[in-house]
């Protein structure tokens, strides 16, 4: 009988808004700006002050 080996489950929990943004790295995102301006691009990075590199 083979022993069952438990695989560690990888769950992406979101505890802070920055965690949600980090999960979106290398994904296409839409940004809604002031004055009904919209930006669309691929998210390459961001940091604590929520400045983003598209």
C-alpha cells in the first residue's frame, strides 16, 4: 500500500489591497482615472504607495 503524501496547498489569500494588486502582476489591467480617463496595460510592478508600472 502506497503512503499518501500531502501536497502543501498554495492559496493566495488577500489580506490587504496591495496583495490583490500583487496577484495581478503580468496581467492586463484597466485603470479608471479622474475625468473619465481610462488606462489599459500590463502590470509590471507596483509598490506600497500604489504607483504602478504599466
